[in-house]
C-alpha cells in the first residue's frame, strides 16, 4: 500500500500560535473551521470504525497485522461530533460543580486532564482513535493508563503498538514524556498522521481563543484569555512532536 508522505514540522514552530486574528492566505482551505470543530457532516467509513477513508483503510491494514500476532485492535472511540463532545463536557462539569461542590475553575481543570473542550477535540477530525485489545476481558473502565503497564491486561497491546503502529502512520498523541504538559498520558489514543498533521496546521491558523469564547455551553463563562492561552499551548500543541 502506498502511503502519502508527510512533513513533520519543527518543534519550535509548534509553539507559535497566535490569539490575535490571523490573515489566511489560502482562499479555499482544505478543511473548513466547521469541519475542524466537529460541526459539519463528514463522510466516515467502516462499521464501528467511523474514520475518514484513508485513515479507515490504514487502520484495517494495521488491524489485520495485529490479528496475525494475537492482538484484536478494537476501537473504543473514533469520530466525535461537537454535540457529543459538549454532552461529555457538560456532564462532567455539572457532576463536579453540583454533585461534588467543586469550584467551576477547578472543575474545568479536572475535566481537561483527559477530556477536551468542545470544538478542540482531535476526535472531531475522523483521524483519531481510542483503541484497545478486544481479546482482553477487563472489568470497569478500559481507558486507564495503569492497565497498559507491565503485567497488566493491555501490556501486550501496548508493546505491539509501540513497535508497529507508526508503520501504518498511526502515532500516539499524548505520550508519557515527563516534560509534556496538557492532557495526561493516554496509551490508547492514536492519530493517523498524514491527515491529522495538515488538519492541526489548518486549525492552529484560526483564532481559536475567540472561537471558544463565542460558544455557549456550561463552563464557557469561565474561559478567560489567560486560561485559553494556556489550554491552546499545553493541551492542543504539547503533543507527540511527530504530529506537529
């Protein structure tokens, strides 16, 4: 299978994102802002896969290879719309503030340990997957980092992905690099780089802070410019450098 070559941006370029209005030179961007924020209908492929065509095909090729090695790659989550991400965010916000009595700012900080602010999720793009080994019968939440460690149910899955996923252009997004900030380590979250790299480049050219301040869901009234600047820098951009 011939795969598209893609350019890995330099680390220094990853840190340059402006909160001021940006002049876009492209007259017809490949990906619209509605598409990037999960607000537009996009064509998705595969039962229980729900990825863009190129990512879908690469995943099936990777799944076949893993199956030969005794690993059943099972997608837990892939495409997620703005509406779906909003429901997740609001459910957690209300649970933390009303049920647990947390301060709204503390609640938001707790949410963004693992969950994105609606409109900024990589799952909006149809390129990213949360994936596990379906052969392993695990009680409770499967998306827990400890379950991927040595001697744990998904350790063999992690070893296989560490060795093979990049062959199929799927890269771990939120690594266990101790210097990385933002979202916590997610050994289950992979991104199809040939598509997600240009999509992130397009997304970061927008005035993300301004876009988020215009949204209206529980918690948005607490989105200060300082908070959004930190969120963009740490949660959107401080990822696996191969995906920048």
